[in-house]
C-alpha cells in the first residue's frame, strides 16, 4: 500500500471506515513506536495550530506518524480554511487522517481541495454483488469456502451492514469448525 499524506475517510458503512483507518494506521506505523507516533484529535473545537503542529512533528524512531481527526465533519468552516494551507504542502512523514460522517460536504472549499488532490475515500455500504465478493474473501482468509446459497442466505439475514455481516459470518465460521466449506 502506497500511503498518501492525507486521507479524508467518510461513508455509510462504519465497518469499512474503521477498516480503512486501521489499514492506514498499521501500514504507517509498521515497525515503529505507536505510542509516540499516533495522535488523535476531535473535530469539534479543533485547534488548527495544534493539529498542524502535530502533523508537522517528525516521527520518533519510525518513518511515519499518524494523526487522526475523528468527527471531521464537525470542523468549523474557519478552521477548514486554515487547514487548506497544510493540505497544499503536507508533511511527507505524517499520515493525517480525517474521519467524517456519512457524507462529505462537497460545497466546502476544504473538501473540494482534498477531492482535487485525491485525498477523499468513500466507504459506503456494499451492493449485493460486492458484498458477496467481500464475504467470499473474508471466508477464504479464514481458510474456508462458502457456497452461493450460503452467501445469499447470509445477505438475506444480515442485510448489507458489514458489521452485522461480519458478526454473523464469524459465528458461521466457528460453527463450521473443521468443515472446509460453509453451505446453507
């Protein structure tokens, strides 16, 4: 995975959002001291200066650091305007990760600039065909196969909320125990 200096992650599926954040965090902090190179901010009442200072700080005993801003959709417009300067010239040793809500405000100059630079990442609920592929991949990662019927039944029961699908899938895998294939 080639890391970008900035990510703005948003979407309707909280599991995919959390998975994307965890993937960035684990890649960026691989082999380093997480406790010294990971900092979290809250978007509400965000202090622009403190955030830019954290993002501009060199990593300790590592190649990178991660600065996470939760509730990025709560950042005030005035602070967003100030952050555009950092977005134009981000630190190459920091992954600044903003985590927003279900939608990104495409009318905001900050979001528009992030979009122009390719820093937006949407994590929306999967459609059934993509969800089926995700289920198969998840089952394969656990060393098993799953039939089309079982996939359809799981989607019918759990819907397209990935957190619920994952929870039900974990139960099914445990129940299948030493069977090589999960069937309906």
